């Protein structure tokens, strides 16, 4: 199947008992057994598996070209499941520009676990290689990154991980499988905050892992089952429904994103626009190589460099909604330093380039003319 067919039919089956086109919401915690240890079907207890969640997980595996998909109660729960594969003395290398919640988990929740974390600019391949030793067990990449739109060359990093027998995980939340397929490029694990583009309607919190190796998939499923961060049936239904329109929505996000970027790039009050579709973007060639298009996420700074100007802009917006999160049909605006990345220490934000005048936009699927008019009046 090609992608537009996969998002609707990939891994999916009509309900065998009723013929329902969409999988029912199996709102049940447990399932009948005909004899002790002999369930009627393949389901015993919904923490282990649930038919609605299974339908979603099959869809996730299909659209990322994996063999196993797992659905979690949040993107961070999915990330935590991966980290439970490691022990004291192991080392993990991660990109220096990460979603604030990921950085918080790595640097604070796991700080006393004995796992050592290195944060590095993944665009510097030689620097990445210099950090690898016999204790390195995982490389964690976001591409494009949140919020500075930095890119890592997935194929180049994969060559390094395979040569050194290291697991390679890619957070594919910003790009979505419509634009980028990390497993095809050599990654071992793909993570999504399914809250974002996969769900697509700002009405669910969910996470996902997808892998190609069946043994790794079984290991991660055991860790999920044993720790309990599974996605409920109603939320699974919502994400599955969102996936069916993923390609249509992301295509519109991309189209609108490019128009917003063009306007911002020519505005006298704007300093730097961060968007991988720009030829001036330092990693534009990497984006062209591994992405189908450039997405709907845009960040920018002001020529004044003043936090007050970014706050004034955000407070004036009328069509864009000032709120955390991204990837919904509606356009959202965010101040990373005060909102999504506030948990990152100020000195670390400054080190990676998250300035106090930085604004991040999640460009939705409204009419682009209305979005640009809203930006124009907010900048006036």
C-alpha cells in the first residue's frame, strides 16, 4: 500500500463480530476465560492488550513501516519505557536541543539512576563519534528539533550506531511518518507524542513506539505491561481516527507553514526564522534528503531581541491560540522559554539558542490568509 491508503487501511480489519468498519471502543478492563489460563480470544486484561489499542498499534506499525507498534498514555511514558531498558553504568547520547519534557526526564528523573547522559549537537558527527565508548547503549535524536528546527542526518547517525551495536531512537513527532520514516533510514526505534499530529485535534494525550526488530518490540511491550503506562481504549480510538486524515492534514500544515514563513522572512521586525524549508536554514539539504516536505512548525526571533516584544506579540494574537502543544488542526503559538521549555535551566537554554524572544508557531489548517493577517496585526 502507498501511504494515503495505509493511514486508512494499514493493519486494519473490520470487526469480525459485527462487521463494524471502525474498531469498536472496547471499554472493558478484563476478558472472559473458558478455563483457568485459557482466554476466549487473545485478550486477558486490558493493561496487557485491548482490541481497540491493538487496532491503533497495528496502524502505527503500518505507517512507520515497522513490525510492532505500542501505544502509551503519553509521549513521555513512551520515552520512559525505552529508558527502562538501561542500567547503572550505561551511557546515552542525546541531541542538545530537545523537547523540555524529554530533557527534564533525562537530566532530573534519571539523574540518580547511574545512567550517564551526554547532550551534543548531532550535526557535529565527529563530536558524536568522540563520545561513543563501550558503555554507550542508546543515541536519542529529535529531528527536526523542538523548538529550533535543527536536523540530524538519520542515515549518517545510523551508520555509526550499527557499526558500534548501539540502539538508535528517533523522536519523529514534528515530521510525522507522512514526511519522514526513520526506520527506513536506519533507526531502531521511532517515538511519537501521538498527542500532536497523529491525534491531530488537541483532544487526547498519547504516545507511541514503533520498531522493526520483533525481539525489541517484545521487550518494550513487556516493560510497558509491567509498568502500566498503556493507552486507554477511548484515547486509542481517537488517535486511530486522527491517523486516517494524517496525510491530508500534514499536507495543509506544510502549505500554510511555507506561506507563514515567507511572510515572516520579509517582515522588518523579525530577525531569524527557523524553518527547514528555507534555503538559508543550515540543514536545508539534510531536510531535502530525508523529508518529503518541511512541516508546519515555525520558530522566530525579533530584531529587538526583547522578551517584551515576543510577549506583546503573543498577547495580541486572535486566530492563533496562545497555548502549549502543537500539531492540532488549530494554529497555536508558544513562548518556549516561559512555557514548553521552562523546565530547562536558563543557562542551558542560552547555550543551545532558546532565547527569551523566541516564539514557536504550530501552523494549523485554517486559511493561510487569515493566519498571516493575524500575525500582521499582532506585529503592528
